[in-house]
C-alpha cells in the first residue's frame, strides 16, 4: 500500500512539474532569468541584448535584420518607422503598439530600438519607452515616460493614475524580450 501511495505522489509531482515548466521557461525569455523588469542606464529605462552569430559578417546580419525591419515596421508611417545605414550596419526603429496588461487593461507603448550589426554578432537597445494610458476607459489618454512608471521595478512609480506599476513593468519586460526574440529569429532564418 505504501509503494502505491508513493508512486501516486510521484506521478502528481511530475505532472505538476511538467504543467508549470512552460510557464517557468516563458518567464525566463531566451536569455535567462529575469534580474530586473526595468533595467536602467544613466537614469533611463534601457533594455539591451548582445548576441553572437558565429561565422557571419556584418553585411549578412544587417541584411537579415533590415529585411525583417522593413517587413514588420516599414509599412505604416503613422505607427512605425525604420531608418538604416548600410555602411555602418545600424538600424533605428521607432514604433508604437497596443500592450495588453491583463484581461481588462491595455496601454499603447511607444519605443525606439537601435540595432548595431558587427561581424559575428549584433547588439540591440530598446529605450525612450513611454505609455499612452487611459485608466478606467477615460476618453483622453495621457502619455507617461517609462521612468515615471516602472523605475525600480515599479517601486519608483510617480503616476497616481497607474495603480499597478509592476504589471506595466512585467508586461514591458516580456514585450521587449519578444522583440529581442524576433530580431534573433530574423538573423537565424
């Protein structure tokens, strides 16, 4: 009887482990665990990623990312823009998207992404983040810089209209991680 009970508990344990494993992996992004949902540099919220791409030259990496950027950001000048310097291997993207915070709240997040291609790799920075937010469905949304909302992982929130800055912080972090994954996929494909 004891052996059967122990086996049942082990089955439940492994079932639980395998059911939460996707959530743990998703929460880690493609680079590792979350140290901070709002990394900063010189007082500004700034997300960065540096990726090594073995046996690839700058032009090859640039062309892959540039094609992806034109396809995803170059179609509607009212929503996004792409500028590129082929000689320097740099791309600048400005965009805004609707960010779902939970089942009932959303915001428009505006951001700038800078990509610098080198031989055997590239670096990406996402900065100048702001939120157009309308709490409770107010007609007029107000714009708040990320530094006023998510600084200190949400603890530095100075915007009284935003009641859950940690929600903004986590949503922004995972959104930026998905941007980094998109750039990575563009280079790998």
